[in-house]
């Protein structure tokens, strides 16, 4: 395998841009880090030069440029006015950062961009690209009506949007939007809670997307195919249910922490809607799972899946590891 130097360079610049953004002591420095991150990710998106990747990279560039202009405008307004007493500037800055991470109602670009990418770039877009906007937004984040509306819209859009999807990439995009609605209250509770949530979310995403990538799995109808090993199917769907937050798997652990803290903070109606929307998300995961296991579930005996089966067991172990953790937490 030849080493692609340009991909290595752009990946390094991508990571550096995020680190510059979150470690900067000024808003202008943070904006420069975000721009460096954006301009490094676009060549990675269109590395195969397919029309779908070119379209996705153009959409991504246009939306992120508009968000960057809004962010720069809010930074300039903040430098001219008193930042502490101007909520309008805070809302403008939050709007720009929410657009950058693809949160509802600024999410319309996100499923379309995901549809044109390969699974590795989808993973980067759903995980790494959200770190810098989230941390910048946390500096001025409080539980106002604006953020409560954003949380509600994220969980509702993420649940309803994924119901009628046949593309797995769009399904994962709406799942990511739904998780944003849980990460925002986690960030409001504390940075540590958000880091735990984001780490578990990233690990589960890697487990699910690795299986999708190894099986070239892009449409929900492909789950009916008999060529997939039963063990691979089982580990993939357990990982998906864990990502959806089904107890007692690992994905439920961060949601449990958010539920406990929001109940203690008296946000009963908000957490009720969030939990109900998660049930809708689990419904469309279960719908795929039942269809895959009930139809055409014979596996040819001459296929050799030893390596894939071992990695499938690893992804399954990640999700099941939530059971002993939650048992220990309930005992303590």
C-alpha cells in the first residue's frame, strides 16, 4: 500500500486546525483554526474525484463559508460592543457554530453531504468536526429558551427525519442530529459529562461504521442479503441499538447521566420529549434489524469470515461492556 502524502498532510492540518481553535485565547484565533480545519477537510472529502464527492464538498464549502462569515461578524460586533450584555451577539455566534456542526434547524446540508461521502469521511464529519464548534459554544452556553428550542428541534428532527430513510448514510446523519440534542445539555451540565458522552458516541460510531464499511453497506435493503454472516449482522445491529441508547448497552450510559442531571435540575418536560424521541430512533433501528433477521437469513457454508467475525466480536464487546458498568453504578 502506497502512502498518500497529500492525505497525510491534510489530515494533520485538519487535526491542527481543531487544536488551534479550542486552545486559542482569542475569538479571532478560534475562527482561524476553524477555517484551517475547513480548508483541510474539503480535499479529504473529494479524494476519489467522484461526482457525488464533488457535490458533497461543494455543499459543505458553501454552508461552512456562510457559517464562518456569521461567526466573524459576531466576533467583530462583540469587539465593538460589550459582549457580556448583548444576548443578540451570543445568539448570532451560537447560530454560526450550530450551523457548522449541523444541528437542527440548521441541519439541511448535513444529510445531503453525508450521502456523497465514504464511511471514513462520514465518521470524521460526525465526530471530529463537531469538537471545535462545541467547545467554542460552551464558553457562552446557558439554558436559555434559545438553547432549549435547539435541543427540542435536534431530537425531534433526528427522530422524524430518519423514519422514512432507505440510505444508511442519511440514517446515520439523522442519528447524529439526534445525538446533538443530547450533547448540548451534557455540555451545559459540565465539560466532563460532554467528554464522556462524546467519547462513547465516537467509539460506538467507529464500531458501527467499521462494519458498514467492511460489508459495503449503504442501503437498508442490503441488510436482507444472505451474503452477510449472521454474527456480523448481529454485532452490527447490537452496536446500532447501543448507539440509539437502548438499555443496558453502553450507549445508554451517557443518556442515563443526562437524564439524572436534567431531572434534578427540574427540566421534566424537556427530558420527557427527549426520551420519547429516542424511542422513535430505536424504532427505525429495530425495523431494520427485524427485517434483516426474519428474511433470507441463510449463510453459505463456503464463505470464510474468520477475520471479520473476530472484529465483529470486538464491536459487540464494546456495546455489551455497558452492562457491567451500569450494574456497578446501580450498586454504588
